[in-house]
C-alpha cells in the first residue's frame, strides 16, 4: 500500500483540498493452516513492517466485517502510541483520518479508481510456496518492463475479502497497490510478503506481515472518539 509521517501529512493536504472546493495456479482449497471456516470473513489484527532504503515504518490493520482501521506506529510494531489512523468503511465507501495527539478527525474525499496508464504488465502465478506466519503462501509476480519494476507477492487465502475492496477505495498511487490490482481473481487473498525490485534485482521496498491475530474486534475501534473534533470546524 507510506512514509512514517504520511497520514499526518494527508490530514493537512486533504484539509487544504476541502478549503479550495489503496488463470490461478493456487490450490483453491488452501485456506491457510489457521482458518477452516470458509464462510466467515477474516476478523482480527494484522501487523506489518515496511522497509525502504533508509526508513522502516510500522503499521497495524484491524478488520471486522466491512470495516478496516489502519494504525501508524511511532517507532515499533507493538507500541501503544499512535501517530495517526485511518478508518475505512467499505460498505459506505468512506475514509476518515484521525489524529490521536491532536484529537482531530477529517473526512477524506474519495475518487473513482483509475487503472495505471501503463498496461504493459506480465503476471505470473507460480507454484512456488513457503510458510509465513503459519500460512501456506504462493508467489505471484507482477512485472512491468516499461516501469523497470517487478513486485513479488507471497499470498495466502483466508477469506481476506476486505483487502481488494480496501485497495480500490483508498485508491493509492503506490506500485504495491496498483500492481496487485492488475492480478485477476484476487478476492479473498492477502499478501503476507511483498518485495519490489528493479529489473536489475535491486530491492526498493519490502512489506512484510510480522503477526496475524484472529480475535473479535470491538466496534468501538472503528468509531471516532466522542472527544475528537472535526478539523474543518
């Protein structure tokens, strides 16, 4: 799907905008070694780390039904202090950014998803597999020669229905999101490891899940605290 200060930045960037006017070779019976319930969508928390040339960022997804909360952590993947959070309602197609330190929130404008201008994608769903966080993951590779980029996704299927809808709603311009959406039949799949490289195999970005916790999530996690006020008031 971000710099450490990205969500803090969009708080003010979106506010300024308002002032002015994110065939398969996989065995379809593989649901991961953790979940055998083929009907219920994933509910729980997913912690992941983003590593770039000289920066490391920490994030957590909280998922329940059609709601997702993305937390940005200050310095570690298990600390309590948050920099910012994003609340996504996949049914209502809404995004809200919240800033805990300032006790502010702002509704983020959304826009219709547009495919990337470059259509020169080569997609390979291989049978290469390995275990990550207890899940059997298969390698999907997306290559774009004109953009000098290849991203290898290690994906698993555990009714992660939220992820595709989240990417379309968030509508990020990052290659990690755009390339994944070029892959057919991704509903229910989630990448536990993504590695972006140049054509010369130089690593540009690594996004890795470090923990998946299946647990009931309280609805209050997806609500704006009553003590917060709107940034544009």
